[in-house]
């Protein structure tokens, strides 16, 4: 704008100089001067218009500058806001990363739990299948060997019922010439010394009302077994000399049966029933001649439970004792019943 003002002053001075020259010059030059003056006025008018146009442009430029400054301030404010948003987004990104790590850990745990649940379902299904199975039984009636637990499926617990071998009944004979003593039975054993059903004792020699055979004791050793234990029954005595009927005494009984009956006059004693562990009956005798033989004792009885059983157990089935031999003019006693072991396997 200052440059345009200088142009205007220069033109104004130039015109004033020309005017003075005109008044001083001859008339012939006057026309030319007037022409120049006219062109000067025109130039002055155009210069004024240019100055006014430039002033407007300067004003517009000032307004644009102010708007530019406002936009610059706005952009700076936006830049600050963007920086804040960038920091916030960074914090959110870190938080999301932390949550992602936790989620991965949770997913890992969930996978482990799913595997555990699947295994539990398989075990539950196995148990359900086992519950459909009825109990199974293994019986042992003589000798010795090894009990083997079923493995597929495996029982949850087993029940062992067993009895020792019974003692033999005493023989009969005339006075002072009594019959022989019955032999003792033998112990039944399960698991070495875990369960022992004791033997029944044979009837002693009969001499004027001697004692009958004692019953065997039943014992359980170790904490692996629980249950019920009974001693075997004692044999009954034979009749004394001079009685009207010289009969033998009955053998002792067990939970599995009664003992062998005593012999009637003039007959031998009855044997105990096999695999019951009962005592043999004493021999009978003729009346007024001699004494009847005493009955043999019964073996001990066990009914036990074994939880979480082992894969195998050794066993021995006790044999029954032989009956006493016949004395003079007498008869033999009955043999004791053999022992027995029964294992019932339960799957539920």
C-alpha cells in the first residue's frame, strides 16, 4: 500500500510541474500540455482505483490471515487432543494385551478342565458298566493254591467265607478197652496269615465219660479285613457204660451245617458233611458193654470283607480229621468234615 501512495505523489507533482510550464509557455504548446494533463488525470484516476483495489485486497488478506491464525490454533488444539487420544489408545492396547494373556491362561485351564471332565466321564461310564455286573463267586474245597482277583473289571471288594476242617469223632469199645482218639482237623488259611479259620479238635479216647472234642477258634490278622468270627462248636459226649443205649456223641456244628450224628448202639459214628468243617460223630456201642465215643469239635468260621483287594492271595483248605479207631468189640468214630473257602466278588 505504501508503494502505491508514492506513485500517486509522484504523478501529482509531475502534473503540477506541467501546469506551471503551460502557463509560462507559448500558446502553441498549450494544447499539448492540456492533452498531457488529461492523460495525467486519467492515470491519477486509475492509480486511485488501483490503490483502492489494493486496499481491499490488503483487507481481505488481513481477514484471511486472521482466519489462518484461527485455523492454526484449532489445528494445534486438535494435535494436543490427538496426542491425548494416542496415549489413551496406547493404554487401552496395553490393557487389551494383558487381558489377552489372561484369556490365554483361562483357555489353557479350560482345556485342562475339559480333559479332566472327559476322563471323569469315562470313569463314571466304567462304574456304570460295572454296576450292571452281578457278583461272581470262586469256591475252594480242598488242597492249596492261589486265589486270583478278576482284573477286567476289577471288584471293588470281596467277601470271604471260610471254615477250618472238623475233628474226628472218638471210637467206642468195651470197658478198659476204649476206642481210639479222633484226629484233629487242619486250619483253613486265606492270604498267608490274613484270615485263619482254626481246626476242630478230635475227640479224645473215651474212658468212663471223658471230654468230647473242642471246637476250633477263628482269627483274623491285619487291618485289611473286617467281619464276623465264630469258634467251632464242641462235640457232644457219648453215653456212659450201663446206660440203656450206648450211643455216640454228635460232632460239633458250624455256621455251614450240623455235625455228624453219633452212632446208634452197635454202629460207627457218622462223618461230618464235606466242606462244612463240622465234627465227626462218636461211635455207638452195645448197651451195658462199653461207652459210646465222643463227638469231634468243629472248625472255626469266618465271614469277612476285604476292601481294595490285592491281585492274588495264597490259600489252604483245611482237611477234616479221621475218626477214632474201634476198640475191643467197638466201632470207629466218624471223620470230621473238610474245610471250605468261598470268595464272592462285588463290583458295586
